[in-house]
């Protein structure tokens, strides 16, 4: 194994190379929050566990794997689009297609690693475990039960997920082997990249947020005539009233049905770890002053007005490992054209059958 490749495996295992995430369906608008309730339900009906999404050189990509990678994006979109509709369907389809293309490219790249394995290349199991531990810490607030629940909902075993992470780390390393040689990043490029990504490298378990919240249950005990449809319509009207200048605290006292209604829905310095991961991902993408919602979950509809977000601490660029990670990010960006040329050539020579 080349020394550089071995080093990349180590860095990936330490969480210093960002794991490949499913493309975000709608990265521009700042999504919104909701407290830790059950996730929006995934589509119901027959579940084709072993259905084929695509074949690459005879290797199968299952619908189950695509569904697992899509699940969190679907949950966030379902929360943001209570009425679903054409835009919701468009974004779900776009996200699914991007994920499938990523998995197809992954299979193409993994075939390169098989040739290296014959020459002794290997990825130690402890590196995979370290990466999974990092994901649990950063994406689930260290809550392993939440992580295992997500696996269960997606009908995926721990062994299956470990294999997915292993392939992910291998792909990251192989990609780095097929980039053009470029000039080392200068101090300005380093500072610019660090400024753009340092927030993503923060300790997310230390995030806190202050906001006003109005929660409308699907069935309101205080209004026997209420239905999910009328509650959603009420939420939309409340959001419009707040945008028009109405006081959200007064509206919370009048309409909200949770433990904070009497205080005008005000909650101060709520830890990110107290929120469901999918809703935390939505709310912490917002900014101070944003009005979000109505958001849907199985319990009802939530409207949130963000007062303040206090992010967890970010690592220093003076840290040698952080500095090396930023250098690699800049190098990958500068070499992106060379990689795209290489992977496109591989796509043309591969036998690809898309089933969805």
C-alpha cells in the first residue's frame, strides 16, 4: 500500500476527512426545528428489502441501501413540507437520484481497491469502528440508542452498516489517489477554506439554541372539532400572523399545547442533544431571527422563531491534524477537474444497469 493511502485511511478513521454524506436535497433555505419527538413517518406499504436499484459490473446496489441513505433527507423534507406536493416529490426524487449515482460511482471505485487488495492493501477494522463512533457522537449527540433506532427503522443490521462505512472510507482514499498534482495550498487558501468549514468541524454536542415555539397537536383535547387538516391550517395562519408582526409569545399562550405554553413558548439554551437528530439538523441550519414552520411530525405541527444559536467550540487551525485536513480539502477542490475526468472514463467502461 502506498504510504499516502495508508495515511488517508488513518485520517478518515480519525474523522478528519469528512465522510461522504448524501447530497442535500435543498441546501439553500435554512430549515427549521422541532423538539425531540418521533421522526416523520417513512412511506408506508410493502417494503422491498432485497429489491435491486442498480447493478455495476454485476455487483448489486439494493433499494434498501438507497433507502437507508435517503431516510434522513426524507424525514427533514417531510417536516418542512407538511402538505407534501410537487416540490416535495421533486426534491425527494432529486435526492434519491444523487444518492444512487454516488453509490454507482462507489462501486466503480471499489473495483480499483480489489486490485490493491491483491497486493496487500487493507483497511483495519478499528478504523471503521472509530468512524462509526465519530458519527454517533456528532450526528446523534453520542446517543447510541438513537443510532440503533435509525438502523432498525431502515431495516439495516450493524454488520451491514459497518460494511457501508468501510466502503465509504475506501472510496475516500481511492479518490484521493486519482487527483492531479497541484501546488500546495497557500496561507490565503487555507484561511478561506477553514473559515468556510470550521463550523462543520465543531463539537456539535455542545450546540445550544434559544427560541419561541408553538406546538399544535393533531388532535386537540381542548377542541373536539380539530382535525390534522384544521390544525395545519391554523399553524399556517399563525406563521403568517407572526410574519405580519404579531407577537409569537401571545400566540403561543393562546394556541400552543405543550409545557412551555404558559411562558409564551420560550425555551432558553436548549441543548442540541435534547432534540431528535433530524430536527436538530434542521433547526441548527437556521439563523437568529428565522421563523420556521409549521413543521410536521407524527405528534403534530410546530412553529419556531429562533432567538439565538450558540454553536459548540470549533477546532483551531493550529492543530496539526486540523491543518492537514484543511490542506487536503483545498487540494481536492483544486484537483476536482482531474478526478471528474477519471471517474467519467470509468463510468463509460463500466457495465451499469439502473433499475430505478
